[in-house]
């Protein structure tokens, strides 16, 4: 398939391109676009045949439902059966932004989009290109992250080209994603609402609206027989770099010491090691390819750089990756969730 690629400047949007891409979506095609979380692979959410193409392009498991993106709060009404008061409060506070709200779906949402479930996740992105594209398409847009299934989600246009060139009609580029981690998913089909996937809207922020909102216990644990996560997508090994990834958990100085001793070991076998570090610790490592995610004082930046860092290690062909751990508070919960999943829960305690 021919793929057109275009970069749009947020301050000076090319209306013609957005109108063309909107038409492609409406008529059943696939368009990759930036959002404030990660890049999305979009299709008309109301067209089951179009949505099937998303699953094919990504190699996505059929039982994993898609998030439906809208451009204004008014357009949610026909898509769902009812909107509980708590969901209204969350929308008012966090939309547009990185929050997906799950509600009981209406007949308008095809089973391809919801992967057979009777609920649907809805999100109103704040990224201006995403908002304009949805507006121009005149339909809600179903969009998973724009990566081949299992790979780290793309946070810039080049990574979308790498994964999806030749498989979609259009790739729209914009600035690097502001959050770099996928949206927080909160299930409002039952009370109290439950966080199924942590993200940029933190548990603490949600609890300011209602202190009873809680996080799916499976998120914080290794997934085994007894703990089944409620979001179908959370059970797969995800965000995975090519090399095995290990998280070293413990006090910072112990972590640095352990990573250095492991690097030393692997060096004897002539292996190239990648280390995920911070500004505060990056100079403490020797003989490894060290990438700093940013300062430990700025958790949002750590999250923003995580997926791209995993992809850089893929490019460099490192044999193993060792990562420091981060405090599971605020955005740190989302960062550690993605890290644990990328590592396949390979955690070394020191
Ligand atoms: O930030 C984001 O949400 C990005 C951008 C493109 O908006 N999209 C994204 O989509 O991350 P995806 O498909 O990679 O992840 C969707 C997650 C999956 O874990 C899926 O299982 C869950 O949301 N999900 C979607 N609809 C659901 C539903 N009805 N019930 C439970 N979980 C649902
Ligand atoms: Mg994804």
C-alpha cells in the first residue's frame, strides 16, 4: 500500500491535509496521527471493516478492544448507554487530556471496535492535530498506539514510519508526544471506578474527584493465574525491546553497585549492555551504553523518554538492558507498570 507521510506544524496547521486525512478516515482508511500520549493508528470507529484493518496492520490480538477518540464532549452521547455522574465529573476535570473513560457501549459501536465487549473506552485528546483530524473526519476515531503489536509505543513520527510504512494510508507527524505514555484507563461501568491502566492522569489526581476510585490490584503485581487484569490489553507482554530487560529494585546506591557488577560480568562475554539511568546517576556507570531518562525530580520527563529509550537500545543492538527502578507514586506508577511489562517481570531485588 502507498503511504503518504506529512509533518504538520502545530502553530500553522495545513487545513488541506487535515481535510484529506479526515476524508480517508471517514471512508474506511487508516491514518496515523500524534496525540499528547503516544501516536495513534486511527480508523472510523463506527465502521467494523475499517477497524479490522487496524488489527491487521498492527498484528493485534483480536480480543483487545480499541479506544474511541472524540473531539468534543457532545459527541459521546450516541456512543454510550448512559453517563454516570462520576464519569461526567472526570470528563469535566481531565478532558481534553490523557484519560480514557470506559462506559457501557451503545449499538452504534461495532463489536470489532469493542472486541466483543459491551463496553467502550472513550478519550478526548488535547493534541491539536488529533482534535482537528477527528473534527474533519466527522466520525469518532478508534485508535490504538501506532506500533506493531508488542513493541514500545511510538512517541515520534520516525518510529511510526519504522513500524507502519506501507501498511497505512497516511502518517501525520507532529511534535514529540508530551507524555510519552498511554492514557490512564478508568472503568466507570461500575462504582467505584477502577483504574485499569495507569497513565498521565494519576491515581492521586483521580482521587481528588472521588477518593473511592482505586487501582486494579493486578496492575501492581506480576500477572499470574490468580490475578487477571481487567483490561484485556494488560495481559500481553508489551512495550518489549528486543534485548532482555531487567529491573534492579532497591536503594539507589545498591542498585548502581549491582548494575555495575553485572555489566562487569557480561563484559567478559563481550556483550554490550544498555543501562536505563537518570541525570543523577548516569555518570556512575562504566563500560555500558547509558541512557538517562531525565532528572529523578521530573517524573513526567522520565515517562516521556522511556519508550524511545527502549527503541534506541534496539537500534544499537545491545544484548541486555538493566534499568533502575522508580518510586511507585504519581506518574511513577505508570512508568514502573510499563517497565515491568517490558521486562516480562524480570525484577532483581537488591
Ligand atoms: O493514550 C492512549 O490511550 C493511546 C492513544 C493513541 O490515544 N491509545 C492506546 O490504545 O494506548 P491501545 O489500544 O494501545 O490501548 C488500549 C488499552 C488496552 O489495554 C485495552 O485493553 C484497554 O485500553 N481497553 C480499551 N477498551 C476497553 C474496554 N472496553 N474495557 C476494558 N479495557 C479496555
Ligand atoms: Mg498499545
